[in-house]
């Protein structure tokens, strides 16, 4: 099982992507990338422990959620 910190980053990315997907997949993913980079910059300035794997987990979470919701919207019954 991945460390709880990476799971939290994955879920944060997923949440951001899901919240912003109505504005478009590009905007949604861009926001996830900005949030991931911003969090790591914040950590670099003494507010936490910077870890590029955290940013990657955030971005992967956003990408998985955006893709899942995007394709779910394409299904017609």
C-alpha cells in the first residue's frame, strides 16, 4: 500500500480535477498541475518537506479522475 501522504496527494488531485472538469479537461488538468507545483514550492520555502513524488501523485490523481469522468460522460445509454 502506498504511503498515506501519497494517497492524500492523489485524492487532492482527483478532487481538483473533478471540481473543475465542467470548465473543460484542459483547465481541469492545468489547475491540478498548478496546485501540485504550488504545493511543492510552498514546501520548499520552509512550510513542509518538498518531494517531487508528491507532485507526481497529485498529477496522476488528477489525470485519472479527469480521464474517468471524461469517458464516463461519453457513454450514452
